[in-house]
């Protein structure tokens, strides 16, 4: 059966960071947008969620940074780097229009983005699982088939369908998106939320085969994380009910300056290992991918949300141009993929190098290169023309 009889301009499958941001931008451009998500939102998801400058620039440009701060996410005004016991603390200077960082919990950040998209005019339907795509006689994607939480089978037609359903993207498979580049990270990450840390400081700690840190977040807690080559985290992975004490013990032994600050553990320990790093084909006739559905790298470079925000704007611009004149679609969508790949390239390469865990001196050198690359990216994002330019075009 058909759910309503409405033809949408854009259907976004996945309504978290990448999908909700894309929907918000397109709805603000006057497009008829619907978001669907199999989860009941807002809800949490696996993510260390520390935003670097580029992500904060995007929130500021979109008028959402004030909402994030009002939600209780503290403004981060300094960064601590500890490399084998040598500590440096640096104030975050104003650049690209922002002078602080934030690390909002994902259920709060995703909820704010969804609310902003709905306020802009996008529809939201949760508890909807995409089960396939609709295609025209010439193979163009024209919508999706799906199933609601109650088991109802539905069809949703749209001029363009966007897959924003994460690194396990079913939409990428339904579209037949080609994987253009791939490697598997040899690392694992564990994280939890703790009390006792500085409320205004991002912390990064480097030791042999060890990268750890903390992002202050809501409720006077901080997300504390530990990344190591996967075999070296076996003591935590195999500790069963003792995983949290073993996690804290590892922090105290490997990066004592961080481990000794840890107070009360407020949530369960979460983690993942051997993550895929890939770059997929980003578009085809009637479809596109955004966020982790199209491009993903290991969290060692802490860039996933910024990637999502950057690509949401690149894609929204391309889709808006395509909808304005279908003859522009091939060039506009090709430009989206080219721009995404160009802006992601340096961080992708640095991610590969960092996950190999070179000697600490080399690791620090790569981190400095990463910091410089992220600052350049923030400058570029701040120079994007913004929605008003597209509305006036």
C-alpha cells in the first residue's frame, strides 16, 4: 500500500547527525522533505561525540550553537596535550568565527537537529525501516519500500532519496553504491562517562601504543575514551563484569595523569574494534549517500560529526541545484562527491597513519598535522556561502 499519496522532493533515510542536518538545510531552501528512521528518536548511539572546530563552525553558521550550549553542554575553552608525561595546555583562540568547542551527548545533539529540521518544514516518521527502493523503468531510484513498527508495508515516493543510515547502511546496498576505497582499522576503542574531570578542557594523552582522552559533556560528566591496537585491549574485552575496573586500571597504568582524575563511573562501558574505513560512491540516478553511509573512518581522528555536517551542506547544495533543474543533476551531484573526497582526503590519510600507532614522537607529529588540517578545514567551512546565497540564486 502507499503511505498517503504524496510525492516528496527529498526522502532522507536516517535522521541523526547527517540526515537531520541535510533535511534541515533542504527544508530551509523550500524543498518538500521527509525523514524516516527505524529508531525512536531521540536516542543514544555509539559515539564519542567530541566536536572539533569545523563541527562547531557548522552549528554556529546554522544558528544551532546557542541551542547546544543552552542544553547544558559546557563550552570547552582549552585543550590539554600530554605526551609521555610532558603536558601542554592551550587556550582555544577565536578562529573561523568560534572560540570554544562542545561535546553534546548524541541523544541531545540529534534531537536538536531533528527539531530544527521539523521547524524548517521537514516531516519526521520514526519506527520506519527501509526494506528496498522503488525504481523507474530506466533504473532511476524513485522512492523506498518500508515497514512501520506496527508491521504495515509502505511505499514512499521521492524525486531524490538520500541514505543517511550509518556505517551499516542498508541504503548503500539497495542503491548498489560501489566501495571506492577501504581498509580495516587495527584498533579498538572503549569509552564511558565519569565525574571528576575539568569541565572546560578537552584532554588528549599519548603514550606507547596508547591514545586516550576526555570530552566534558552534559550533567557534569566527561566522556573518557581509550584507543589502542585491538590485541592490547583484550584485558578489557575479556573482563566480563569487571570491564569497568579493568578499564580504569588500564588508564591509571598507561596515562596516569588522566586515570587518576577519574571519579564516579556513571554509565556502562561501550566499545568497538576493527572498524571499517571506507569511501563509497556518493550518488547515482535519484539517490545519494551522506555521513557514515558514504564515508567513514576510525574515531582516532575524532572527526565523524564534523564529516557529517560538512557533507550535509555539500549535499544539500547539490540536491537543491538538481531539483531546480534536472539537467543540472549530473554535474551537481558529481561536484558533491568530488568536493567531499577532496575535503576528506587528508584526514582519511592521517587516520590510516595514526591507526598504525607509530612511535610516540611520530604519533605526536601526525597529531600536529591533523590539528593544522582541521583548522584549515574550519576556515573553509566558515567561508561557505550559506543558505541565503542559494535562496537568492
